[in-house]
């Protein structure tokens, strides 16, 4: 077991790739907003990926959203 009582010498970085699927209705209208994201925390109104507060989560994507979208909508 590691002993950190004298401090930390360095960190080892782990990276994750995540996918989130946003719905598109039968007329082709997408609903791309924080509330549709599986990483949105409804209790804290925060993104679980970056811990940022999501303003107007039912309408928009947060300004600090770490997701990269494959197509425009």
C-alpha cells in the first residue's frame, strides 16, 4: 500500500472515452441539451464529467461541455 504521509511525487494519468446519445424525434428535430445527457446530475445541476454547473440544462449544452459532437444539429 502506498504511503502518502510525506507527499506525492507524481501522478499517473488515466484517460477515458465516453459516448452520449441524444434523441432525435421522428420529424428530425434533435434534443441536444444537458438534461438529455447521461452525465448530467439533476440533483446538483452539474455535469458529472467536469463538475461545472449547467445553466438552462433543458435548453442548452454547458459552455464547458467536454463532449465533441460528430455532426452538427
